[in-house]
C-alpha cells in the first residue's frame, strides 16, 4: 500500500509496523504485543469499523481501511457488514502475501487461453453478446445454470439489489517495470484509484515495456460487488425464496447468490454445485444452458 509516499506491505504485518512507526519489532510476540496495545475494546462487533478497531486500533484503521473502504464501497465502514474487513488478515510475521494457500499459481498461458480450452468442446455452444431473455425461448434445454444477477432474472420484482462496479484505465509504459510489486493499494480517500496492478509481476513476462491498470470504484457499470448490508441481505433473501421455488434453474456465483467470493471460492462453489446436480439426477445427460 502507498502510505505517505512509502510503500508498505498490505495486509498489515510486522514489516508494515516497523516502517510506519520507526520500530524494530523482531518477532511475532513483539508485534502481537504492539497491536494489542493499539487495539480498542468493542463490546459488540457488528460493522467493518468494529472489526478493524478491535484488532489493530483506530490509527491503523484510519491509515489503511477507512479511506479505502469509503472509495471501494461508497459507504463508511461503520455502515458495512463486518465481513468486508474481516476478510483482510493482520499478521505479526513478515509474511507479505495476501493469501497463504500452499499452492498458488497462474495458468501457464493466461486465463484467456485456459477458458478457450475449456469451452472447446463439441457439447458446448457459445452465444455471446445476447441477453438471456432474448434467447431463452428459442433454446431447448432441460436445465439452466444462471450466473447473472438474481434480481434481474426475476425482473426486479422486489426492486434492484445494489452492487458496486469498477472502471478501469489501462496504460502501457516504455519502461521495464512501473512499480516494485504486482499490486499497490491507495488507501488515501483523496487519491481516486483504489489500486494499480502491473501484470508482469504475476506472469513472469520479460519485456522492455509494461502494462498497468488503474481501478476506480463506481456506482455505475457492470455489477461486480454485492454490497454487504443487512437490508440488502434481507432483500436478497426474498429473491432467494423465488430461486428455491424455480424449477429447472440452478443459481451459481457471486451475482446469482449475492455474495462476495474470491476466485477459488467461486470455483469451489461451482464444482460442489455440479456434484450435487449429478448426484440428484441425470440432468446433465440432457442439454444444459449456462446464462449470465
């Protein structure tokens, strides 16, 4: 993360604390004691603000979380469910990875080639650039897997579910490296972007030029993030009841289940759904339509 013209690890770890506060914390115990001295007692942890303040105190909350969250969600952390910031770990070690999974990898030839290979099958017909409603009546299928917004599927019967979107600005620079790491977050609310990603750090490509992307959260655009608030969850539950009663349709994914998933989680959900469908019936022996 870029903080006061310094690049420090995010999620917060021991290196972050030493850099920000001019400390020399040498082990997990010292870092843990420092964080404990900063943490504030919160009797009832309900919001995203509560989660962070109770874990690391108000100063680190203001430095890393409040501005970033307000940009990302268009709401103050005190207005968001605790799950939003509970996803972000705080470490007393010097591990600067976001995820700690034993195995982490990128597709050898990129995601585009991976999906092209997955779709290259005689049993799959791909129809792009069309609306689900425009084609459903002319497609003969016995079962639909729907991954689009659940409120849209039901014609917004109870009103629209709120989502946050993103706008991207892509640039190519005549330098071998734009920044020292793949992703730099910008938690300062006065800085319009939430982060800049430089892809060659992830792919391992060697080239004289580099490509980067700026991300700007937006209230308008394609739906990316369900907004986790109690009233939104209550509205989703009304749509979920309709979905449970809908014959011949399975709702899968972030938009169809109105829940924030990481990539590995949504892949896991898809595979688990497939196994349940196969176990329940022979539905996959007949044509299936995947719609979004």
